[in-house]
C-alpha cells in the first residue's frame, strides 16, 4: 500500500534519523483549510501560516551529529537544534529539557521533535525515555528515539528493560551494521503510525 509505511530501510542511521525528523517536520505543519502543508509550501510559509517564529529539535548534548545534519537539511537551521545538558550519567537532564521547552514555547518556536537517545555513541547511556515521551506529548511534538547503537538491546531478555519507554516513541532508528552485525551499512527507521510518513 503506497499510502502506508511502517518503516524505511536506508543506508545508515543518519538517513534514518533524517527521515524520522522529516516526518516530524511535516506532521508539525500539516495541510489546513488555507494551507497546503509544509510539504507543498515550504517552511517559510508554514511558520507564517501557523504563527511561529521558528522550529526546533531538542536532544541531549550526547546526540549524534546526524541530528544536527537533519536540522540543516530540513531548513530549521543548526542553531535550532537545541542541545540539552546531561546529568552525571550522560542522560538528558529532564529539568533543563522542561525549561528549554517552555522557553521555546514563549518565543513562539514550534518544537517539531524531542529526540531520546537509547545508547549514545560515545557513552552507551540511555535517556529517561518514558518521561521524555510525556514532555513531547504535552507539546504535541513528535517523539523520536535514536536507538541506532543501543536498539538491539531489546532482543535481550536480560537487558531489554534498560530501554523502558521506547514503546512510546513515534519513531525509532536502528542500525543493523552495529549490534546486529550486518557487514554493510543498513539503517532502519520504524514508525508507530503507518500513515505518518
Ligand atoms: C551510528 C549512529 C548513528 C548513525 O550513523 P550512521 O553511520 O549513519 O549509521 C546515529 N545515531 C547514533 C546514536 C549512532 O550510534
């Protein structure tokens, strides 16, 4: 069914993350009575129509550089990739995330996505995904989880609980060439709602 997609297979986690955040951007500025949607009219018209001054993506300071690449190619701008401080265990600081979200809201910046990390590339740390999902929901934002590296932990009966809350994600990135040992670049992005892509 060309109208539906549960996921996309691509060349790596970078394209998987960009695809997820592209979907998030498009869902944030949908078509409306007087507007054909950001897909047709572009970000400038989308912001004007919905009365925003900009759009942002939030992730912790441990976020992979592919997220800032996404902010660039999606027309949001790398300055609007907001990097939130982490705690002593390299997990996103929830209080700082909440403060950043409310500041963005007061500046009329649309939060298109909050990104949780399930296994950061340098430290292996997993963000508090459950709480992040709630924050994302309260801002009507897409909740993406970058599990490129740590995702296959879910296949372990012993360790899968480390990724508690990942089921609340709207989209998840997985890299088969990391812990699934596929010998060529193989990124995956899966979506909760098959009609969101
Ligand atoms: C490896 C990785 C990516 C994407 O990298 P690719 O080289 O494009 O597969 C994204 N996020 C995290 C957390 C990663 O570890």
